[in-house]
């Protein structure tokens, strides 16, 4: 009986030691695992975005092809009267008698406004709507009650400056005047040229305001990366928009 009493505590100690080791490994690996998860979420959103655009393109092509072959035209309409008389018997179905219905487009799960690209720092991220805590855990996000992309005003986007190199706005400090920022909304691509770079205090919210005449963009993140006391604000002015 005595030997059994000695064995039980030993087993418990071994299990506790193993548990402590496992917890230590999890804590040590958490930042890496979290970065991988965020990257997975970003890639998933970007993939959904691309698939959505492909679906819309395909739907548009299908509608155009089907319209050429099957637009319904009432016989009493001026268009029908202007069409050349067919030599086929009237009992034959007209090639203009096929009615089409567009396929539904599957929207991304996340409400994204577009894709932010900065070639200078190899950045390509989905822009989520509203810079909430949860959204900023995944990607960059637009700041509520600021401007809209491509419109007169200041389209402000916030993002974390993760310690992992190249993660989110980690390299934003490398962006300088003359660099270009692109925002692709799916229907248009808006190109902004960086005109200013400032280091401001967290309470300096004036950097989020527009000047009332330009189509601006402002990217904002913490500075420095560890124990941040300031914010980096990269401001650009739109120079081009293209389909």
C-alpha cells in the first residue's frame, strides 16, 4: 500500500511537468501562430474578393452573350418594327425570344471596401469597413466618419504595426513623398501620390480631416512599434483613377 501511495504523486508530478512544458511552448509560439492565422484570414478575404470580381466579370460576359442571342423585344415596340423582316415562317421561334436571368454573385464574408496596394513596401491587404478592434486584428480598415475612396475628402485607413517584418503596416515608415498608393474597389483603381509624412500624437485627430478640395488618403499606424507614443500619418492626393 505504501508503494502505491508513492507512485500516485509521482505520476501527478510528471503530468504537471508535461502540462507546464506544453503551455510554455504554446505561449512561446503564440505570436507566430497568431501571425499565421491573421495571414490566413487576409488571404481568405483576398481570395473571396478575387472570386467575387471573377463572378461579376463572368456574369457580365454571360449577359452580353445571351443578350446578343436572346433579348426579348415586344412585337409592338419601335425596335421590333425596325428589325428586318425574317424569311422564316412566323410560327418559328425568334432568336430574340430567350429571356435571361443573371447569376447571383457571392459576396465576401467580410465587408471589404477594396484592396490596398503599396508596391514600395510589397503591401497588398484587404480594406475592411470600420476600424474596430476585431477588424484590425485581421487587416487594415477604414476609419468611420472620414472620407470615401476617390471622393473629395480624406479617406483614412488605420492598421496595426505588427512586429513581424512586412506584416500589416509594419513597414509603413519606409513610405516617403513621391511613392504611390493604390486602392482597387473592383470597379475602379484609385492612385494616390504621397505628399506628406508626419509623426503626430494620438490626440492629433486633425490629420484625419480633409482640406475640402482634394481627394486625399491618409494611412495611420503606431510609432514606434514597441511602446508607441506617436502615430505615423502618411498622406496622399489622388492623381489618377482607372477602370
